[in-house]
C-alpha cells in the first residue's frame, strides 16, 4: 500500500524569492507532503499541479474544490465576462437539475440520483467560480451561511423563527 500524501496550501510570500516549495511558514516539507502555491486564495495559474494527479482518491475538502475550480474555470478577460460566465453556468446547471426532478415528478419515474449528483456538482463548480470572482471562496460561503442560519434558527427550524428572521434584526 502506498503512503498517503498530505496536501499543504500556503500563501505566496515574496520573501522566499520564488523558491517556495521547500518552506511553509518556515517549516521544511517532509517527503510525505506536497504543496500548492496559493495567492489571495487562488492557486497560481502557472503552478503545475499535474504531478499530483495520483491524489484523486482523496476526499476533497472545500479548499480542494476551490483549487479544482481555479484550475478549470475558463475565464473571459474582463471581470463582467467572468461574472456572467459563472452566473449563467449556475442558472444553466440549475435548469438541468430542475429538469431531472421534474421528470421524476411528472412521469412518476425513479429520481436519477446519479444525474442529480452530477448537476449539483456542476452547479457547485460555477457557484465556486462566482465566489472566486467576488474575492471569496467556498469555505467562506459555508461559514457565512452556517452563522446566519444559527442566528436565525437557534433552536432549530420553526415557522415563527423563519418569519422573525433574527439574523436581519441587526441590519
């Protein structure tokens, strides 16, 4: 059985003069560690991650997915184009998801769970690209949503709490 590699992400520090891989916050990377260079929350586009393809068997974290999207999202040159591409991608994938659910509902067929998983994953890809364009990441959205809903529903969901919207009371 092969040894497990540990993925280490780190912020680019000009002080290392480009020789970044051996050092993470002053620590030396061990032989069972790999690193991806991250600048302002995004993997450097010129950083070759192909040598890490053997790590596909890992369970991806939100940070792993951010890296994945940063590598694969086709980016128009202008910001508005990138926002439009990501937003239209979300709406297109949401439509495909709605079609899958509609077919099960209208035709009384079994829900194609594999297709649902695929369309939700595609939607998540475009949502993550949109977050990146707004200077955020998937983990930020998760944390923000959890904090908002914890404030809105401190005792769990109720219609009264939904109407009161305690998270909006401070605004």
